[in-house]
């Protein structure tokens, strides 16, 4: 395949998605950026990126996006949402919203994108360390990201014959507007302020995955170790990490 790819980026109007679109374009790739924020889409358009406004939770809007696409080498499924609240206080709307955008929408989008994917292409999904190690006030968000791991593990095997790689980026907390929506109290940002990842760094690591085609990338790297330890001894990890697990 050519060094330069045609790349679809969803959730490109905020945080990591916006940075992904900018960095990919700067490297010479053809970028098709999609999102709901018209102001951000115009900013990308002024920098000569291709943009398509779409609400991926709306089935008709998702289809309109797909119908406008050329053949795609790489699809970065980045759009996602979270609400950090105790399970007993989670509202119906928040539960359905997370399931829709974090689980159902990626599955539908992949199915519709497959006819547009080049042989030897790549799907890259934005997962989360929460999908490996759940914490209080992230029960539903963690559930959706855990579901994504199961989905991508199966998808990887299904697409192997077409040589389409399936990669998942599992970042820890990122300093983006996602946190402002997820936690209106701002407590999570305060507790995690010393370990927040920069969106530029997450975007860079994600783009590097196009070259390596790795099945998963943990950010920062040591969280990959902690998630493996958690799988072996969850009680011990929860005890050691009690200050984080019991944040207010």
C-alpha cells in the first residue's frame, strides 16, 4: 500500500480526534474528518482537510456519511462519550447514550464501512484503560469499553483473511473536554491531574499504530502492566489503588 493513506477520523471535532486529523493531514495523508461541531469542522476545512458533518448516533446521518466516502485505508473510530456517576444515580439517558455511541454505533459503522475498506486496511478503535480496570463512578462507561474489547477481538479474527488489521488504543485519562462532560464536579480531573495524558501524545501514538498494526497500545505503557496485574489479582490492585478507586 501507498505510504500515504486515506483516513477516516470520527469524533474529529474535539480532543484527540481533532488532533488526529491535524497531525495526519500534516504528514500528507488524505483525511476525512467527521463530527457534529460545525465550528470545529470549519476550522479543519480552512486547513484544507475534507470534512463531513455527521451525527453517528442518528442512523440516517451515519448512512449519509458512509455514502459519501471513497475507498478507505484506515478508519479511526474515535467518537465516544462517558458519564462518571455512581451506578445507583445513573439516569436512563446517560446509560443509553453510552451504549449507543460507544458500542452499537462502532459495530454498525464497521459493518457499513467494510465495502469501502481496502484489502490490507486497518480499523483503529479508541478504547480505554477503564475497559480493563473498572473504577467506581465509571461502571457503565467501563462496561461499554469492555464490550468494545470483546467486539474487536472477534472482529480481528473475522477480518484476518482480508488482511485488515484491528487495533485498539487504550489510554488512561486524557486532558480533553471529554472529562468536562463526564464529570461535572471536576473531581476526577483534580484527582488524576498528575497523570492526565496530552491529546497530542495520544494522537501521535495512534498514528504510529498505522505503521506497526499492533493489536493494542496501552497509554501510558505502565498501565498495560497494571491491567495485567489486575487480571491476575484484582483484590490486591484495588487495595493498592484505594485512593483512586474511592474518589468522590
